[in-house]
C-alpha cells in the first residue's frame, strides 16, 4: 500500500544576500570618503603661482640684493595674501641664510640679501617656499651671481681660493625681510658720503672747526670779562661756536645766550662784539690761506680780543 504524504514546503525569503550587502556597501563608502583623492576634491586644495623678481642678476660684493616674491592663485590669478614665504640663500661655499615674511594684500613679500664685503664670488642659489592653509605648499628656485667689487682689481677670489677655513663657518650673505628695507643701505650711503667729503678736504673741515671754536672762545671770554656768570659765558661760547660752524650769525647767538642765562645787557653786547670780530677774522684768514693756516690765525685773533 502506498501512502501518499503531502509535504508542505515553507519558502524562506532570500534576504541573506541583502543583509550582507548593506554592511559591505557602508564599508565601501567609508573607504572612499576617507581616501586622499576624495578629500582633496571635497576641500578644494588650491595651487600657488609664484613670481620672483630679483633686482640684479649680477651684484657686487658689499651691495644688497632686493628680491620680491608675488603669490597668485593658480586658477583665478588673484593675489594671495597672508601666505607664509621663506627665502633661503645658498652661497657657493658658505653657510646658507634664511628669512621669512608674509604676503601683503597685493600678494607680495620682499627680502633684502646683504652680500658681505669679503663674500666669495659665483652663483648664489635661492629657494623660496610658500605655504598657506587650503593651498598645496610649493617651492620654487632662482639664482643670481656675485662678482668682485671695483677695488678688487681682478682678484675676485681673494681670500676664497687661498684660505677657505673660515668661509664655510660663516654666511657670505645675510637675508632679511623687507620690513626694514633701506636702513642698512642709507647708513652705508651716509658713511660713504661722509668719508668722501673728509677725503676731499680734510684741511678745510679741520680749519672750519677750529675757526668756529675760536669764535666761541672769544664770545665766552668777553662775556665773562663783562661780569656774566660762568654758565652764561659758557652758553655764549657754545652758541657762538655752533652758529659759526653752521654759517649763521654768531654775534646774535652769543648775545641771546647771555641774556637767556641771566647775563646783563652789557655782557651780552660784549659777547656779541667779540663773536663778530672773531668770525670776521676767521673769514679773512680762510680767504687768504686755504691750507689750514686759518686755525692758528683764528686762535691768535681770539687771544688778541
């Protein structure tokens, strides 16, 4: 006898693959979000465009090289302000020197590179590194040449080829940001100008100083002889000497100094007369003798007064 058994099949929904796919999809998405490529696109990393202006491609020892760095946005060509700029100069054989600046509203950072008087000649390499949040840090390079000064007479490498023991331990160039632009140059120019003036006419400047001192001595002595206090007499002498040195009216200056320090009118008048006489004598001596003899003449005029 054949029994007929009815089997009821329970059809289970095939949900297992779906349940497994959801976590896998989440893992895949998280990996993509965390990837550097997607991060770069999400946060829009920008690129720099850097322009370097080196004032002199060839510069002499003792001079200052001026370098201007201008930073742009590579996509928009707009100036990039508040970017950090680091400049490093590499002399041929000496230690490097660095300086840092921040770009202004025009995207500019300026640097002064002072070349030592005894710096080695040759090519000086320059690296410029620019960075800012939201931008990809970028480094660019340039260079300039240092040649001997006019006093070297062709021996551009004196002290460099003969003895390099000290050159490697000290920097041949000194870099600084442009915030102090002009200070060192103006000081050097003033010193140079002053030295040239002294070399041109040392005797003239010496005699002029002596003449002014003689005028001051004469005014002081006259004021003291007329009863003025020591303070008033000294003030008259200083004022008369200063006025004579500056080419002003020593007579009026002496009188005003005596009066201003409590001296009598007669003392002021005496100081004025003495200063005028000494100044006139000094002027005459200057015209007669341009080689420095006026100093002794002025002194004798003062003594006679």
